[in-house]
DNA sequence: ATTCCCCCTTGACGCATATCATTGCCGCCC
DNA sequence: GGGCGGCAATGATATGCGTCAAGGGGGAAT
């Protein structure tokens, strides 16, 4: 896949900035609006790559992205699912290190790039933006630590159910109120759960047999939410 | 560093605050020095408890603390090891939620408490302190995500070796240059690795048989660092 | 339509690791 | 000293889950 193409008329940015940047002061927002560059990435395209040096931060206008580590043996572990309004790439920027994850578009996505210097600069001046940034980081950290506990203590079956709920929380459902509105390969689901692809497939089949879900290609319909929640065995 | 603190009840604070608060402006440091309250916690005492509401942030002057989640089935997962100079409890404070982890002293520890309002207030005013806070959060997040990948992909043996190295990095060695300077029960080691206590014991015995380490009660001596590193199989 | 290729699916197998149970060790208290 | 309780160590056993292998189906390109 080639380079993403520049999208000069990116009207949606301003709205999409709501989640984080709405906290910023107006003058800073304007600066960002001037400096940002919007592009469209096709499904499967890489936005940034593990090991590379960051030159800025990315804000998703529209689309769905996965952030993943590539483990030692080449297997990938999906760390985070990114949706419209989220930013990504800030971790490497703030700690001034290389990217620890690769960002790949799960579907065609419109993404803004904000240069490093500008972002850090505004962060220095704008207390409420900084604070929002800290809130986001804290929340991500909380989720990560919970995931650690679950990976260490829960069987794959529970984690898979939990993952289905997580995907639903993140990307929501289609109009029918049942179908997950993102198409992931079985391998991606497994890499999200932290298990082998075959195990994920087998358990999905079981879930289907038990009437919890319906499968149709990459479409996954959540039928019996109560049972899924029960299977996930969430306490916290 | 100079002596920004003059709280007579806590002589050591000034040195230990270096790691984060040295980034703060002097006037803010003074305010913190006035407001903070220092206490000594005995080994095994709980500093704060999962589920409780935070009223401030803790800064460790001296001692060693473990932060742990209590999993659904009661098993604990150790999330972080805290050492002198570190702060803890900030996550819950920043995201304005209850503590997600319990802090327990691994040995007698001297700990300062900084009230919530003051901390948040200063964070609003002091850009470089905020920035340092973001750096810490980013770094913790990076570590947490790495741990997720390893939990999902590496066998217990590698994770145990990695954990030994991690303990060494965190708390260092005793004067002999080999003995880990913290005493953890086998169960705590297992809860750090994310495995059953018996598995941890068995593998420690293997490591000993292979000449990598020496065991004497809770003392663990790292003999063959190269081999331990090799066993940990680190890539990143 | 046919071919190819990728992904999904299912089965068989074996290992790593959890679990259960027992024993031994050491320090502590009465 | 004797018993007691917590922790460490080790063995026996069970099983969840990863890995290997083979088959099947559907979409895209030609």
C-alpha cells in the first residue's frame, strides 16, 4: 500500500476534536487547526510503526484503528482499539521514545496529524488540555492494569466474552442492535484476547452453539447479552 | 538539591521528593512542604485500599510498597512495585475514581500524604510538574502494555526470569552485589509473575539447580546474570 | 466460470501449568 | 518441650490450551 493521500477539506476535524481538544483554549485550538494535516488511510494501511520515532500525535476523525505490539515470536498483541475522536501516538511523544506499538487501520479512516512541537508547546501552556491528557493516560493505565489481572487469572473463555463486550463498548453496534460494527479477523480477535487463533475460533463456535452469539463471516451478532456478561464473569 | 522542605516531622522528604517534585516550581514546593503529612507504615500495613475514595496522593520517602489488584477469585495480582521517591495513588485521583489497587508496605516505610486539592491545584498551575506527571503516566502505561504482551505470549519460565530482573532493577541489590534487597514470599513472586505459587517455587528450584540463582529462605541471590537474561528472552 | 489464495474450521495430540495433597521446616506462643 | 500455624517444597494428577495438520469455503482476480 502506498502513502495516504492528503485531504485538504477535512471538515469533520473540528467536531471530532471534541473529545480531547475541546478542553483546550480557543486560541490553541485555532493553532492546531492551522497546523494539522488530515489524511485518509485505507484499510490495512499502517499509520505509524513500532520502533519509529514520533514526529507528532494523531487524532482520528473517522474510522477504526488497532494498536498492536509485535511480540518476540512475531505474534501480535492488540493493545488498544482506537475510534473516532481518540488520539494516538501520545505515549511515545510524551516519554520521548520510539513507538512501542504499530497503528493499523481496521477500515478506511480519516486521521489528522499534529506536529510534535506544536502539541508539546500547547500542552505546556494549556493547563486544562494537560489535565485532560492526564485523565486519558490515567484511564488507559487503569484499563491496562485490569487487563493484566485478567490475563493472569481468567481462562480464555471468560476473556473472550469480555473482549466481545469490550468491542461493543468501543465501536458500538449496528442499527439492528446486535451486530458488532467492526469486522475483525479471527486472528485479530485472538490477539485481542491473548490466545491462539484456533482457541478463539473454537470458543466462538461454542458461544454460537450456546445461543449467545451468531456468526456470519466476520459479522458477529450478540444475541444474549446477559449470558455473555455472565460468561465474562466481571466483578470490577 | 537545595532544601525546599522544612517540615520538622519528616526530615527525609526533601531528598526523596527529588524524582517528581523537583520539577515543580519553588513556591509550589513550599506549599506542598507545608501541607504534607508524613507517617510510618509497618511491614504488612495497608496504605490505601482498593475501592476506597482517594483524598490525596502518596509519596514514598523510604521503604518498599506493593500495589496489587485483588482478582475476582481473591487471588492478588501485583501491578507495581513502589520505591523511595515514587508517588502512588495518582491514577485514581486524576481520573476521579476509586482506587483500583491496594497499597501494602513490604517493609517499614515512611510515606508522605499530599491532600487532593492542593495536588490538583498545583498541577493546574505548574506546567512542568504536569509534564513530569504525564511522563510518569506514559512510562507506566508503556510498561503495562509490555507486560500484557508478555503475559499473553511468554511461558512462565521466561516471565519469572524477567520478574527477577525487574525486582533487581526496581529495588537493587545488597552490598554483596547478588542478593535482591527485598524479601518477597513465594506467593508474592507468583503474583508478580502471574502464575500459581507452586509453579513459581518449582521454577525457582530449577533456576537454582541450573546455578542461575541461590535461595536461602526469602533471600534470592542472582548468580549468573547472563543466563537469567537469556532465560528471560527479552527483545524489546 | 475457474483458479487461487486466504481465512475459517475442525480434529488430534501433547505439553505446560494449575490444582490437590502431603510432607517438612522454622519460628512462635503458651 | 510440645504443639501450632504459616510458608516452602515436592509429588501426583488433571486439564486447559497451544500447536500441528488437514479440509473446506468464499471472495477477488483473470
